[in-house]
C-alpha cells in the first residue's frame, strides 16, 4: 500500500508522522507544494485546481490513497477531488464542535470561510502569515514568537485551543506560553486513525519515503523534521 500526503510545506509532515506511527502503509510519497505556499490565503477555485493537480501527480507516482495534510485544502477541495480522481482521498477538517469551554480556534483565513457555526464561547483567530513564518524558520521560533505575541495576548484565559492548520503544530510550545491553561487540539491523530481503519492493514515498521517538491528541494531538512516528529 502506497499513501500520498500533500501539503504546501512542512505542516503535513505532522500528518505523515502520525500515519507512520499508526503503520498505515508500506510506502509514502510526500508532496511539498512549495510553489503554492501558503494555501491559507488562496481562494477556493485556485485551491481546487491545486488539489486536483497534486492528487493526479501522486496517483501517477503510484499512490493507492491520498491524504491532505492541510486543513485549508481539505475544507475547500476534498469533495471536488473525490469526484475526479481514482484513489480514495482523506482530509483534515477542523472540529470546533469539540470545544466547550472558553476556547480559541486558530485557522488560516481561507479555512475560516468554510467553518461551521462558531459558538459564542469560541474566539476565532486567523493569522494570515503564520504558516509562512513557521515554514520559513522552523526549527527556530524567534519570528514565530514575535508574530504571535500581540495576537495571543488577549486570549490568556482560554481553557482550550484548536490548531486548525498543521503548520501551527510547530508553534505549540510558543502558543502554550501565551495560553498556559489551554488544552490543545489539532485532529491529526484522529485523521491517522481513520485512514488506518479504512485502508487494508499494514504492519510495516520501516516504510519507504519519497519526497517530491514543486518548489525548492529540501530533502535533508524534511527528513530531519520528520525524524524529530517520529521520536
């Protein structure tokens, strides 16, 4: 079984790591679509075509199933590509309904357009440049911390926070500094468990991994980040 994972950058590596930990496949193809980074500020029409092109590329490379490692791509294009490609496609869709206390929902601007009704106890924050900042500097966090500091200060009493972008997971420790009492949600493990439950079982402990880039090739960096996530 070969599973393709698609994202605009390093964010989807969090999904890839969860899939590997859940032993979903024997082979993975990771498509980093850096030429279109970030997805979170693009319109739905453009994202549909980007998603379709990526799915077709992954299918041609042998993917038996495809996973969007991106909330924005999932909410804007999942239904569209499912009707147009042969491999099954899975997506990461934010779940604001999981939040019940004083909570903060963090998503990209485009993802926010597709969210279901947000309850009064949930505040919505859409930091337009955060994904790009994280993608550019991780594993460093100085620019991420400087960018988030004025945005998160008003939410210090939040009890819960949902990170509706896989890039934001790399800022978890920074976010915790400003939201010290908040339980953090992201949906990645739930997606990995769902994919494992649907696809034929695999028990491979050492799957092969192919990295594909539409922008700058960063194989060593990506493998290093992935290795840290697998620890």
